[in-house]
């Protein structure tokens, strides 16, 4: 990810949308970690990855097992995927970290499901903004 010159915008491979759903995660490199996964909430998601709040600082490039279920209105997506830590930002001293993870093994169906979720979320956001403008 780099900045687009003069725009203040990051260039990304995939569009991400805000998301707030439970996430379970643990190091895929530690065989015993899966017995007691950490639990947290997501902040945003795209077809390429997810950002969530982590209680543990993971190393860059560390592989994580990430499990989540998105349930909103008529949508339900449940996944268990591998992800590679691509960035970590400490938000509370030694307690909480924003963690960006790039998905590693999505199936075609998982990509389609996430793509639909992102598209529908963006459509809902545009409709809401349009209504706000209409009544402003």
C-alpha cells in the first residue's frame, strides 16, 4: 500500500468496508494456540483481508487462523481462513493492537461471498448518504 501522490488516499488492491463482527484468531504457527483462540471484533474487511483489534501483538508475516461469521439481515457468511499479518499498530500500550491481515487461502466461493458483502455494504452506504442529502 502506498499513497497516491497529492491525494492523501492510499491505493489498495481491494475496496474495504466498515465491519463489526466477532473474530476468533490464533497463530497458525503454534499448534497449541487453536485450543484457546483469542476473540475480538473486526473493524473493516475486503476480499483481500480483514482488520481487527487484537489483544496480542503478532509479528509481521506471521500466519494466523482467523474464524468469523458475518450475519446481517439476509446475509450470513462463515469462514475459517489463513491470513498473513501485514501491519500492526499499537493502540493501547501493550493491551490492544490494530492488526491488518491479508487472506491467504480463500476459495472462489469465499471470494464471491465477501465480494457480494462488500458490494451490498457499499450500496447501502450510498443509499443512506443519498437520503441524508435529500433531507438536508
